[in-house]
């Protein structure tokens, strides 16, 4: 039975979230006259609230307000912009509990994961504050005497952010914290499945901007379905679109942005595998595989989808996993004794059950067959039990990403090269891992001949990325990078500068031009 540990009405009040006319915002001004989006919790199926969607006319207002704000914001020194981000991080610390609770209740992830997601926001703010004093360019030696050459970075302008339901606040913060210190302004189109989380975040940053007498339009939200997203991706005033979602969605976004020669930062699907070698610590392996496969009910882009297991340890790993799955507790994500909460909605349940059907049709063997759960505590219709299936890597259902707790076991023999070939044998390239105590195997996995993913781990699972490293993947995962390392460069434009401090004008490559 659902164990609600907080009063959602009180949570919404703490976060300043109110019904209806707040689906569009340019900061302290919130409005909206479009159709309404109603939000229901997958935890217990109860109504939470509703917001208005953004009309085309309101979208144009947001664009013009953002353009005006950018002209002023870009002139503020980066360390001062970093101070705004620091204050935003402090506000998040104050409101971590209610915001984490809202994330958990509206999205369905565990309360600890909801709080952890807010902590990611705080962490990226801390990272960005330090970065605001480190937006370095390089100085190069010119081939011409009396010349100095260097590169520097300038703000892009308006950054459009399209986020998915599974991380309703953190992914936005990954983008905005870096964009703001870079001098950009942002327009956020959140998932229509979790609209209230976006309102809460906008309220928090709006208070910070107002307290610092910042112009209207530095932080903006637009709510609605894909049609609202299309207004953002097709607008020539938005030089960068950062989009998180499915491969299908990403291809649409990329094509639309490319039509106007804009820039895309894409974080798309994952089909993440853990290679398990004969030398692996199996106790540690089972924990990593289990958490990766069923955490957030398999709704992370870095969730573990495939285990590629050497034949020498295959039976032992299989049996231990099946035993561990039998001990999992499924129920309200607000009850911290449960391991698995709900899927986002009943449509996700249908997709999951259809995937199980396809596994069997294509020749797979279900070791643990998941189903939709009904009865007391499962009234929302969004709860399922997880699945394990023995499959071949080439099955079409295995090649596709199923955003649910469906784990595939794939056997390999021979050298680790064979496992790496299976790991790389999908169109996605986000996260990967190897469990081994053999240094040669781990180094091969990390080499140019190893994993082709943007993230490659040794002796940890596929999920749980830290903000200090650049996050993103290759191939049809999109090739984008967010969060740490030098991901900030995506939010800025590079400029090469050459200064002649002599009284002559020598040309490059020794060219002579005389008249």
C-alpha cells in the first residue's frame, strides 16, 4: 500500500506552484492561455495539479523577451553571472526536501532518487560557479613577426532546452547552470508528463534573478506537447537546442535545427551493457547489474539493458540474478523499503508488456517474466514486476531500447574481444561497463579498440554518472556532452583573434601583395 510520507499540497505551496495560469514564464511573470495539462502521480494515480500550455503568440513574446535579456546579460562579467548561479544553488539547498518530494511524486522515482536529483542540481551549480572564472581560450604563436594570436569564447544567445520526464529537473540544471555562466539565456520546454516540476524550478530561479535586479527573460519556460517543442526547434533566434529524449525524437530535432544551420546538443537513447568476464567479482557484479537494471524502474538513459556474460560464469550469474529478483520489493516510491516504483504512465506499461511479447516471439526465453501489478497499492495502473530474458544480441527487440525494467542476458565465449563486439553491436552508444579483475581486459575495453560508448566504466555499473565528467554518448545517442569537463564549450562560440602590434602588414604564408 502506498505510504505517502508528505503532504503534496504543502509541498506545492512551499515551491510556489499554483494551478492553471503558469505554464509560460519569462521570470517573475507567469502566464498562459493555452489548453491545460493535468498532472497525475504514477505513485497513487491521484491528481496533483494543472498548468496552461504555451500558445504561438505567447511563444513569440518569450522569444522577444529572451532576446532583449540576452543583450544585457551577455555584458555582465562571467564571475558575476556565476554569483547568480551560486545563489540559485543555495536556494536549492533550502528547498531540496520539497523539490525532491515533488520529483518523486510527479515522476515516480524513489524519494531518495528524487532528493539525489536535486543534489545533482546543487552540484552542477557548484561546478559552474568555479567554471565562471575559468572560461579559458588558448594563446598561439603567430607565424608573422609582431603578431599575437589567441582564441576566446563568447555567449551564443538563446539556448533552447527540451528535457525528458525521467530526470525532470537535473538535466535542465545541467544545461542552464553552464549556459548562464557562459552568458546565454534559456528557454526550457519540459516534458508534458512532469509539468509541475518545471514550474517549481522556474519559481526558484525567478526569485534569485528578481533579488539581483536581473532583466526579465534570462530563464524562461514553455509548456506543452511536441508542437510547442517544434516552435522552439524551428526558431532561427535559438542558435542551440539541447534535447534529451528518444532517438526518434532526436532525429526530428536534429533535422529541424539543421534546416536553419543551428546547433544541436543531443542526449538520446541508451542500450547499455555490462560485460562480465571470468575474473569478475560476482558479488559486486550482481549488485551493479541489479541496481542498473531496476533502479528508477529501468527508466534511466543509463539503465543496464544487457549483460554480456562469459560462458564460464554464465550459469552462476544467471541463477544469482534470478534469486535476487525474487527478493525485490515493488511499491510506492515514497516508501524507502521498496526497490522498484512505478513506470511513468500506463502507456509505458503497455510498451513494456508488448516488449516481453516480442522477446518470446523472436526466440528469447523468459527467466523472470514481468507483468502489470494490480490490487491494493497499485491503483495507478503504473506498477510492473521486472523481467529477465535469455536472448541473442541480434534480436530486433534487443537492438531497440525498451524504457522499462527488462534485462537481457547474452552469453559469450572466448576472448574479451568477442564480448566487446557484442557490446558495440547496437546503434546506441551511451554507457558501458566491464566487470573484470584482469588488467589486460580492462585496458582493452577502454582502448581505441574497446567500447564505442561515450561512457565506459570498469568495475562499476552503467548508471550513476558524476557531474564532474562530461555526460553523453556516441552513434545514435547523439554525440552531445553535458555537465562536467569542458562541456561548457557547447554553450559558447569560439572566436580566433589576431593582433598586429607593428607598423607593417606582413601576410600569412609569406604572400607578397605589392602595388
